[in-house]
């Protein structure tokens, strides 16, 4: 059975069902799966290069449903608390919107979207999100050059830029309902996408609803110069941290970027609503968790792992770890399966 994510059979994902069919010159696909590791979810996402820092208490549990409709694609995810960052792929424009209620404190690129809003991100635009609670969201991706043919010229956004379209979800009529219907189809009846002209009908419904919402709305809100500068600075800080797999601290970032710590503080506060110290501490906690789950350490080395990542007060480290992940470091370590490299299968729900 075709798996458009390329992850079928990998640890950390329980694949449900998938189906595909030729759709014009492209291939239409529908697929749905559950994930118990944030890194595996990040790898499955299309049209954007995304990385996760988990804020999830207890086991990570996420579902991703994806539909490739030929000239556009739809991804619908339901995941838990996290910080995510990444960039939109070249040549595409991505529309991101919450489904249903919005987690309190949600921020995307420094904006605070309501359930009625959508963000449009141009190719190579950065994506920086803080999701404090469980969240459902949808991402619709169109080729940049195909937007006029759908009547979606208003979605054209400069490379590297993004815009907030306030109230778009309300003006787009049944858009949210249509997306939820597509999610259900991908999860429970993906074979329907291979029937008749179903994929073309889906694409027409989505594009017409979006066009109506964009046509009837006002001018989208473009981020101000100060916010754009903060996003660039945070992106540079993340790229520096990515190049150094070990622990990074605020002064390291300030020195590398030749800015004052207070400038970094203002940028991280604007984008993530947290200080760089807090962001980097969450990052180090996630590095510790990955080390404990990788199956190559022994329980006796938990202390060493903590010290290696800069947590010198072991009692406070254990308290913060438990507050962030909902379990003790020793519990995380016991869950690790050396042969499975820390990932656990979870059975798909009965159909």
C-alpha cells in the first residue's frame, strides 16, 4: 500500500491506511497515521522543514492526516504542547489555520491567531510557533504559480514573508467543515480518493471556499518591521544552535550574532513569548530526554547526561524534568528499548 510520507514501517508511527490514484498528470493520495515521537511527526510533515521541542507532559500522541490533491495538498494535525520552528519549502505558498478552539497562549511568528484567522506564508518563510496546549490545525499548500488559476491571487506572498488574514475562516463559509470531512476521509476511507473524480471535487471545494474568503476580506496584516527583525534574529539564533548539537547558552548566541543579550531577550519575547534563557533551557531538557531515550546509555548515567547538558542541581533538574514531561528521568530511561532506539509502536485503532 502506498505511503506518501515514506515512513511506513519506521518506529514511532502506527500507520492506519493509505490510498492513491492518478489525478491528471499528478497522483492523488490520502494517508493518516499516529505518532508517539515528535521527531517522527516532524519528518512526516510535507512542504515545510519543521523541528519540534516537546512541551508534552506524559506520552507524546499526535495524528496527521494528509491528502495530496495533485495541484494542492492538505495536512491536518492534532498534536500536543510544543515549540516548533522551520521554513516553507521553495516554490509553494502555505496557508495555516487552527481548527476549532485555540490553545491559550498560542503564537505563530509572534502573532496570536484566533479561531477565525489564517496565516499565509510565502516560499522559504520562517515558521516559529509556541503551542502551550493540545491543538488541531490545518495546512493547505499550493504551488506559487498555480494560485492565479484557482482565483487565489490574494494568497501571493513575497518569498520569506507572511501575512495574517483576520476573519478568513468565517468568510470562507464551510472551509473548516470541509477540512474536517477530508480528515475523516483520510483516516477512515482513504480509498475514496481513488474513486472517480473525487480528488478534483475536493480541490474545487477548497479553492472556491478560500477564494470567497479572500475576495470578501480586507487587507491582510503584514508583520511590522520590528517583528520581522525579531524573526530574523531568532532564526539566526536557531541556525547557530542547530550547528552545535550540545548545550547552548544565551551568551553563546549573543556572541555569535554580535548583539546584546537584551536584544536577544526582546526578539525571543516577541516571537516565542519567552526569554532566550527559557527557550534554551527547554531545548536542553529535550536534548536530555533524547539521550535518555536513545537506548545507548545506562540508568547509572542519568546524572552524567544531566551534567553534560548543564543541569548541575540534580534535585531541581529532576523537578523541572517532571514538570515539563510528566515523568521522572528514571521513568523515561526505563521506557527506552535499546533494539528500538527509543521508539514504541502503538496499535492503530480498530476499524
